[in-house]
C-alpha cells in the first residue's frame, strides 16, 4: 500500500492519506518539498518519518481514509 503526504506550507500543515483516498489527486502532481505538494511513500514508517522531518506544526491523518 502506498501512503501519500499532502504538505501545505502556506498553512503549516501536513496530512497523511492512503493511496485510494478520494482527496489524493488522480494525476501525479508534485511540487518542491520546500513549497509543499503531494508526495508518495512505499511504507507507513517512511511516511511518518517524512511527517516528522517536514517541520509542520499541524500534523493530521485524513478523516476520510483514516490511515
């Protein structure tokens, strides 16, 4: 299973999603890590490590897919 992180630098938030979540865009839109965007990770452990490293103060799990 792939996990997605949505990093929103402008509002200082990161959200963890599962691969089949309806909020994940169908086309692979990515932007720079420092600007934010959508990033995929192969394991939940890597996704959680990326959440810690991104430095966002608001860290959430998606309420729709509940990863």
